[in-house]
């Protein structure tokens, strides 16, 4: 599946496994304390924005392929 910036409802298109990887990585970094459940909810997206801020990335809720690849290299 090719990822785009947002799906038709404005939600991130990352797979459940990718969201779990993001949650776990951000948890290890102390930015996320919620469940590692693969659901990109409010706490996950807050942690994503906080992480992007620390990395001087554009601050948004996007879980694009580029962001997932970046996180994959951080894990």
C-alpha cells in the first residue's frame, strides 16, 4: 500500500503496525504514554507533533511514508 499524506477523512494512512512502531518509538523517547495499540488517536498525534517539533520537522499530524521511514530508522 502506498501512503499518502492523509486519507479522505483527514486521518493518517499508516498501517496499524506502522502506528504501533511510531507509538513504541515515541514511548521509548518519553513522548508517548498511551497504549501501544496501533490506533492513531489524540495522544498519538500529540506525541507525533511533539516529536516533529524536537526534530525541526513541519509540525502536523501527518504519518506520511517519509515520517514512518524516519521513525523506522530511529527505532
